[in-house]
C-alpha cells in the first residue's frame, strides 16, 4: 500500500495539526480517505451529560492509538467524493441548504447520539430535529478538525487501506473493522437506531 505510511503518520498527529472544518469544501471532487479529530472528549458534554459518557471517556483514554482521532472514513464508491462524504454527510453540511432524501452519515448520527440528542423518530437511518442539527454543526466547527487524502489515482487501494488504518488506530466511532469497539458508544447510538 503506497500511501499507508504517509497517511498513518498524518493521522498520528495532534488535533491542532488537523484542518479547521469549512463547509465550502463540499466541492472537493476526488476520492480518498479522511480522519476526524476532537479537541477534548469533555466537549461531548457541552449540551447534555449522559451516563455513558464516563465509559466512552475511559475507552478513549485507554484504547485508540491516537485519543483525539474519532473516526476514519473514505469516499470510494463511483458517485462519492471527499466533499460529499466528509463535508456533506458525515459533518452535516448537506443539511445547511437542503433536506436530502437520503442522508448517509453514520458518524453524524453517532456524534449526535453521544452529544445526547434524541431522534424524534428512532429508526434505522434516523435524523435529528432541525434545531439539534444547527447546534451540532456549530459544535462540529468549534470542536472537530479533519485531514483528508486524495487517492483518485489509487481507488482500488482505498478500502484495504481504510480497513488497515481502522484496525491500527481503533477510532471509537468506527464499528466495522475495529477490533476494540466502544460498547458504550454503540449503546448510545442504538437508542436512536431502532
């Protein structure tokens, strides 16, 4: 895997070395891999304190290789780009100017659940109410940062590289390919995903 060492070294860096989130980046048109970091896990308690926070904090302190790295994802499907997947869906940018009929955003749903928001209609592919969405996007811009990597010329490497990085870094918001899932985070998410 040609990009493994470079991307792995980039994802090891502290939160301060990641980029500030700008929703105008939804226009990025290449495929690749991305990572999302948080400034401090205590930021999860800005809106609500939930009983699972203690276990989530303990997991993040002890398991992930980089405790600031919450999630590793990719844009690899034919019609998918970093702009759409990362900025549009996972960070909620698509909700600013439109009401998409589908909203493929597992990270966004998990994040809202950890922030203590409750979906008005708990179900698979649940959504939060529009007031909570506005609060979440503001929180995201304040507390999260990103790095993303252009792999347009190596599309077939994206999935194996994503799996390897998740297995190595064990980000708490990744369930698939993560040998040390955060059970408390899964539990909070499932309250909305019925």
